[in-house]
C-alpha cells in the first residue's frame, strides 16, 4: 500500500473538493457547507515574521482560482514581530487572516506549536534566517506537513546534509516542498531554457552572473555584540552562522540560474576576494567575491559579488553560446530575457524576446505550489535547492580560503558553525564572539575553516 493510500483523507479531499464544489453548493442541505469550507482551506503557518516571510504570505494569499488559502498561525522569537506583521497583512487580506492570540506562538519552540496546529495538506512557511531552517523543515516533514522554505537553506554544509535527509523523507511521504529560488518558475526563463536545450544557442561555453552594488557594513555593536538575541537582530547577513553572509544570501539565485542553464552542478570552484583598504566593518563578510566555477564538460561560470560604495552596479545573468549570447535575468530578479544576434549584449542587437511574464517570479512559485497541493502533483524542490546552496558555499569557501574547493569536498563536509542548534534558547551562548573592539573574526586564508 502506498503512502497516499494509507493517508488519503486530507490529500484526497483537497484534490476532489474543487471538482465537487458545484455539487456541494446545489446540495448544501445534505452536507453542512461550513464543514466543506473548513476542510477545503489550505492553512499556512508563518514561521519567522520578517520581511521575507510577510512577502511570501502576500504571494500565497494572492493565488487565484485554486481554492481558499488562509494564514492560520504565526511563530517568532519576538511577539512584537508577530503583531506588527499581522496588522500589515490584515489591511490587505482581512478575510484570509485567522490568527487569534492562542495561535501566535513565541519562543525557540514556537515553530513546533505552529506546525502542530496544521493539518495534512497545509503549509509550514519556514522563513527565518538560514541558521535554523533545517530544524524547522525537518519537524514539518516529520509531522506530515508541506513546506515552503526561504533561501538560503542552511548556513553551512553540515546542516544542508540535515536538510537533504528531510527532503528524502518528504519524498517518501509524498509531501510538497517549495524552495525560495523563485526564478525557476518564470515562464520567460523556462522558454529560453527550452531553446537552449533545443540547440538554438549552440554549445554553452561561458556563463556570467553578477550582483554588484553599494556597501553596507556592520558598526561596532558594543555591549550587544555577544548576546544571542541581539546577534539575531543586528547580524542577519553579517555573521556567517546566522544567515550565511551577504554573498550567499544575495547571489544564490544567480548561481542557481547558472546550474539550471547547465543542467548540472560544478565539479570545482576557485575564488578571489578581499576587503577594501581601511575597512571599519565589524562583521565577518569580505567585500568582494569573484568565483570561477568549472562544470564537468569544462564550461566556466564566472560569478561576481561586490558591496562597496561608489561602485558600478550590475544585477544580471548572461549566457554565451557558440551561436549567440543571451540575457537570462535582470535587476531585482526581473525576467529580462533576450537572445542576441551574436555575442554583443545590446538593446539594439536583440534577436528574440519571449512573451513577458504576467506575474512576478515570487507569485509564480506560489501558484505552482498551491496547484500541486490541490492536484497532488509531485513537487519537491529540496534536493535541487540544497545542491544550489552547496554550490554557493563552494564559492564562499574558495574565496575565504584561497583554495580550490571541489564538489566532492563540499558534499562530504559536515562542517557546522554552530553544533547546538537544537538546544538554542534565549540565554544560550553565541557561536561567535566579537573582540574588545567589537570586531568579529574575518576569514583569513591559512587560518579559516568552513568545509
């Protein structure tokens, strides 16, 4: 007997309800309408009430023609975050909001309570910073709940291994896992991928992905520096153990695009990086990451990241084939998709442009997830997402250590910045401490380890 046969009620009901909606309306006197409405609703639990989580809720509640979706529970380490985000969302989605005080959970175990309030067919929205993501996904899968998880997916290779195991369990249970690499759901990009696969660009010989922009350093945090709850507030992209660092947090999308275009994972990466002279940044990030990924056939992907004030900006992914070049994305993940007549990437040299996307890629990813739940379609992006994150961590490690990092090395690594995530509480010690000047340890080749 298959899993779906052993546990059919909720999943089968979600699949059948849309088809039965008309009959239910006509025969409302036979079956109480309130029961059908309740069971047909896909409930959401928002775990991590920050800006990204709030944006994901907006997209989820904006899905059209797929039945009712409702925000049902919220969890965070700070009650103020829950109340503030609820008010923000309620102004736009009041009919789809049902989170009374007894379903607003606070604390390091709040995610368990939020997930426990859901039913099979519902969705746990894991939208905290990367450090704790694998625990939340793991628990949701254990409880038989579908998952949406934001990127990055873990801060280090050891915890990505944990996430991969949860993804395998989800596969066995026929659970849906959506990952926040939303550009994979863009129809315009999908159309270009089809043309690449059909040989329209010839052999792909070079990929270039850049996210180059202004600076944003961490000031000396004084007495706050070595208090866990304070680090979680001020150091979301400035300490590697919390959010993977700024390069991973931002550039993972375009590194994922390179892997999608190549339909594979790089075998190795070399990297260059450094800080600007006279840096007063107290965080761990370096300012420049320049990565040379090599795929199995020798194709190179050059991926660049920079956060330095007064520098030129570029936010795009470019493709070069033996027949022509193409652009795959643009500023803020816009579906800026073109094929060019030759290798010149200019507006006056465009040979083909697909039909423009109707929605944002964030909306498309939620449309696809809800559709998959309603129709019980295969939808598990966990392995692919974790592999893209491992690829990005290859680049981070190569830049930090000054050594070539291979896929086999990163895939086998069990390195963790924090080995007591399951036991974290408000008074836990911090995994990394600032010195007397407020400076956190910065990667130095020969001294630094993260693989």
